[in-house]
C-alpha cells in the first residue's frame, strides 16, 4: 500500500507496541520482551526529564517573541489611531 508524499502515517498504540517488541532483542531469556520495552520507555522519559529545562526555555522564548510581536502590532495600530484623530 503506497501513500502520497506528506500524507500522515496513522499508527495506533497496539501496532507501536508490536513494532517495539519486534525490534527488541532478548539479551536475557529469563526476562520477557515487555521488560525491555519498559526499559526503553523509561530511558525516553529520563531523556525528556533531563532536557525539560531546555525545552521549557525554548517554549518561553518563543512565547516572549510572540508577545513582543503582538505588542509591536498593537503599538503600530495605536500610532495610526493617534495620527488619524489628531
């Protein structure tokens, strides 16, 4: 089945779990594959938690830039109103 360029890939959580479990190599035959999936998920959460301050800084910077842009637009509109009413 082909999909058009740019068309989103729809994936449900079950197929993601199956995909993860299929890619897991059992290093210890006594441990189930789910253990390794959980281990990988924990590693991803750990990565996100360590990088959360950087992510929050970036989001706040984007929000500040957006607010500065909105302020500039509002000031420009106010100046036009002041000129028009003078």
